[in-house]
C-alpha cells in the first residue's frame, strides 16, 4: 500500500507498506481512513473488514459479522464507515438488511 500527500502527488509516497495477513487474499472493495487518521478500513470481496494501522501497516482488527455467513443470505457488505470520533465502525449488508455497530475500543 502506498500513501501519498494529496496536496502533492508528484512527491514520493510518505509511507509504503505490504499488507501482511494470511487471510488477506480477496480484492479490496472499499478503503477509508478513520477521521482521526489512525486506521485504514479495507472492505474485501470476501466480506472481511480489515482495520490497518495507518502508520505501521499492521492489521489491528479483522472483522467478520455473523450475518455474512448465514445460510441463504448473500450477506454482501454494502457499506462501512467510521463514527466521527473513530471509536465505532458501522457496517451494513444486503440479504438480511442488518446494520452492525462495532466498538473499536473493545474489538
């Protein structure tokens, strides 16, 4: 992953790191920074959400909601987003139309 300063794309990335996770084999569908800039949320095509430390590049949390594995439900992750204080991640899926609020301070 390469992180650039959005004010000057001509400069080299200010941070480069390889995503090191044995479960990280799917395509990235979503990428968002937390409002405090400490985490990067990656939503993947296999419906696993990775929260990456934006400074060190290590996986801090790996989230898979039970609704994504229910039989008879496609459970495709539609959207995920951080609360303004970066303490929560809210995810929504299709199929069973459920929303989950993850407390990132306890996950």
